[in-house]
């Protein structure tokens, strides 16, 4: 069964550094998402992406964040200047369509900002 | 703003008993309500979902009910087994077609053998 994959599984970075988290969505899916989960808390929506543009973003997704689909398979989340509070598990998800369609999550990247 | 409240935060049951987790949502135009199971250190896994035109859906030992008037939906697990132990998250998809999911706070379910 196809799955969403993410790399790396764990990323440690220093405050102020840029990080890029990578995702490979399920191949026939058209909508892509990033969520984050701070340890012990609920999953929070960051951004949705369709047809090579952001379709919706949350308040968390400020100017320090950006997303890109650089080729036909990868979907990336960039944080330009990381802060301590960016430490969290970041999940990528994908769905066949955006509306009323099941979202399948990747295994996550644990980002630790020191 | 959009919000999903989930209760209880922890639930402990004996193996074989039933477990019920409840969620309420704020956006009356929400039209899709999935439930995810997350084992420790793993990805959230979709276990069941319900759409706004349906009141109840069942899949083996798992069922979900939706009351649109009350903006309330629930997960029911019957004949619980130790492998059901995990954190369960409800979510709602608000109006619009971006697919955004708003998650509840999670329920830690412990099934004691």
C-alpha cells in the first residue's frame, strides 16, 4: 500500500538556522498539507497546497515558513530562521482531492531547535 | 474561530469493555469528520470518517455518530483490546475546499488486559 514518506526522521538545528523538511506524497494525490505537533499536544494545521500554490495557511505559517513542490514528487517545508518554539514533530499529509477526501499522514520529522 | 473540543483527555477501560470519545466543533458548515489513531512515536492513522450527510457509520468494532444540530460527533469502540491503546484524535474540516483539518486535543485510551 502506498504511503507518504518524510525525510529526515529527526533534524537538530541551532536557533536562527534554516531547515528544509522533505516529503514525498502518495503519487496520485493532488492536495498536500503540513501539520505540526508540539510534544504532548494536538496536531495543528500549517498549510495546504494545490496546483502549485498555497490554498490556505494558518496563523502559525508566517513569513518564516514557505512550501514548494520542486519537482513531480517532492513537497518541502522550509523554515528560514528557526526559533526554539519551532521544535515539534512536523507531519506531511496528502489526499486525492482537497475537499472531503481522506488525508494520509507521513511518519513525521522531529525538529529540535537548540 | 474554528475549534474542536475533545473529551475525555484520558480514558481507561478493561479489555472487552466499550470506549466512547466525544467531540464538538464550532463551524456549523464543517462537512467531514475523520478520526485518527496515533501510537507512541508513530504517524496519525485514519481509522474511520463520517461525512455531514450521514448520521452513523460502522466498521467492525468501530463506529462514529454525528449530530449536526448539536455539532457533536463521537467515536465508539466495542470489545476493546489491548492493541486499541493509543491516542485518538478527532478532527473536523471547516467550510471551504482546502481540506484543512482542525484537530481535537486527543484522548489517551488505555485498555487494561
